[in-house]
C-alpha cells in the first residue's frame, strides 16, 4: 500500500511492478571511479525501457532533477551529494549482438566499452582498438565522443537510439550527429540507449598488435591504477594540457587528498582521502596558474554533479 501523502516519485518507486532497483540516499562514492561523492536522493537502476520512461516522465512532471550516469568514470560528485535522482541503465540496456554479415556491433548504452572492444577482437573485427582500456560505458563514450584527435567512437557510429522527454524514442544516423572533440550534439536531457557500430574484418594479429600498443601507451603514461576521472581538462587547439601544467611545475601539487599525477599532469588522483572540494580547489588552482602564465582558460572535461 502506498502512503496517502507519497509523492508521485515515491509512489512509482515503491510500486512492486516497477522494473528497477532503488537505493535511497545512496553514496555516490560507490559509483564513481574517483571514489568520491555524497548521497543521491535516489539511485535507481532502470532495468527496462518501460521503467526508464516512467521514471524520467515522473521526474520531468514533478520538476525533480535527474541525471543518467554510467560507470562514473568522468564524474565528480559533490561531498553534499545530489538532491535529485541518479539513473543508471540496467538489464535490458546491457546486451550486445554482432552482425557478422553486415560487419556491425549493436551495443546497449549500459555495456562496458571495453567489452565491445574485446568482442570485436574475438570476432576479428577492427576499428575499435583505440578504445582498449577505456573504463566507461558505451553510453558515456558516445556522449563524450571518446577517443583521441585521430580516432573517436563517433566515426564508427551507424545509428544511435535515444529517449527524449516529451518526444519518446528517437533513432538517428551517425551522420546526423555532430561529433566534436570531447562533445556531441546530444541534448543534455537525452538518454542514449543503444548504438550500432561499423567495424571491418582484419587479421587478428594486426588487431592484437594495435590493442597491445595502445594499452601499453596508456599504462605507461596514465595513472590507470589510481582513482581518477581520467583527463580533467580538454586540450586547447594544438596544445597539450598535460604539457602546459607540467611546464609550470605542478606535477605532484596537492590540495588535501587530491594530487596532480606524477605520470600525467592532466590527471588529478585521489590519494585515498580526497574530497570533492579538494579536487575542485585543485582544478581552480590549475586553471588560475595556466591562465596567468599562458593566457589560456582551461575547460574541464569532467562532469560536475551536485555543486551549486
């Protein structure tokens, strides 16, 4: 029985027919690669399109803030947490299938990108080697156009299916989407559900060689074994942010438990007890110093959640 004064959101989440898993006041530190973040009002794993649609519709109708997250590999959550609903994509969005004849991989947005890379390799399909070792989900990779300046996931997208509040399901060709450096034309309130990726048959030894080379470079130059959000700042045109920060002697600079990585200056790592405020203060300090010396205003690549 639903309490008489329950809100529409509460009524939905306690309905036994709701196809999802609900965690009230869930610490977001459990759901970010930074291992930082206070509690979300509700953390909800939507296991079906029906559950996702119901949840988004209720939040929109009630004016409740909501956000969809993947593995939290590019996310900094406030120490105070988030007063809205954090949604993650569960069961029905974590499947993948391969069309051997059309040379296509269809992956749900909740699938780990690394799993797609490994599946392509297993089938001797090339084109996704650049993403080996990437820690996030397919949905996160699509939204941020994951990759490098030379190779990025958007160049492999045939179609994307998404859910748009007030509109419903939308399916677009990859060519209809603007794929930019670390950004895309997806609307902020658009939830990416599935994509179709183009790959091509290749010698498995060639694929393995590219994957091993890319993974070796990543391990050599990035603090992959430390808690971080990946690259903190976008590279300005023709400039390496890591080099700018390193030139200023900021490697190893710390604020509380947050520290500029000794391996790559565009990474801020959590040394164990960092707070979101520590990371944010260090970001501000780096931006100030780079602007003072080089006249460049660095743009954060990391997403912020729960900050005023």
